[in-house]
C-alpha cells in the first residue's frame, strides 16, 4: 500500500504491474483499502469495526509499552503485544 498515488514505482520497483491500494495517508483511507485488498469469505470487518479495534488498541498502547520496557512501537516484543491486543479486540468486536 502507498499513501500517495504513483509512488509505488519509486518505493518497490519489483512490483511493477501490481495495482496499488492508495490510502491517501489517513487511517480511514487505510481501513478502506485494507477492506479492498484483503477480501475474504466469512468474517470481514467493516470500517466502523476497524475504527473500534483501532481505538481499543490505541487505548492499550501505554500499558503495552510499560510492560515491554518502553521503546518503539516497532520493537519485536512491543509489536507482538500490539498484535495480541488487536486480535483480542477484533474477536470481541467483529462478529
């Protein structure tokens, strides 16, 4: 995915011929394009449900950082804890 149109060639030249999902650099745009990119049968979250999961995970970030000894959200342990929180929130919100 890319935040702006026509930047895929600059970012990843080996993906030429692949349609980019342009999210415009917004969370709402990202949710919209994730829904387009990851279509599946069965449980498919709506954009409002994705917002609810996002808010729940954002609420948990300070506690996750505290448990993991602070640092970046992109450190392996922190990222794993965020994934676990997102999965739990998704299971509760997306029916």
